[in-house]
């Protein structure tokens, strides 16, 4: 029979044995976060270059304005 505790997706960091394994797992997590961030930034720089001559359409401006109107006033 399968233990119900083993079927959860959440892991208690205090239950990992050996304890230093939880600390060691931070390194790949940080590297993955940096990789995704840089990938997004580099893509944005490449797409938004002047030679691509991208223009903002009226529909896009309307979408942005409608989105901003829906935000709470405190933001």
C-alpha cells in the first residue's frame, strides 16, 4: 500500500537527510532562476531592436489601457 504522505508534492526541508542536501539544492535553483531571467532579457533586447521597425497597434494600446483601468487604485 502506498503511503499518503509520499504522494504530496511539498517537501519539508527539515526532513531531508542529510541536512546539507537542502542547502546544496539552492545552487541549481539560483542558476535556473538566473538563466530564465537572462533569457527573457536577451529576447526582449533582440525583438525590440530598431531595425525590426516594430510598431504598437491601436488594439494593443486599447488592451493596455483597459488592463490599467482594472488595477486597484492603490497600485
